């Protein structure tokens, strides 16, 4: 389960990173696509995707560490 969670978290983090970079680039070029928000309304910031990317990458690292810890416990239990 942890391996699947790690893989899914990695890909979601990568997608969020790409979206954050695209939205930041469009904002820097002063191009606001319609799905980013409406004039005078609440727009979706690139920071939302950046924070999502950080969350998913941290999830990936945490699930990988849990997998490695469980693997080491199994290996040490077999040695005894």
C-alpha cells in the first residue's frame, strides 16, 4: 500500500509542480487564462498548486520512509 501511495503522491506532486510553473509563467507574461479566475473575482493562484506539490512530495517521502523501515524490520527479524 505504501508503495502505491508513494507512486501516486509522486505523480500528483509532479503534475502540481508543472501546473504551478505554467500558471506562474502565464502570470509573469500578464496572460490570464479564463480558468484561472475572472476579473474582479477570486483567482486561483499558482501558489495553490505549489503548496499542493509540496504536500504530495512530502507524502511521497513519508510513505517511502515507512516502506524502508518496514523492510528493515522484516530483514532484521529474519536474521534472528
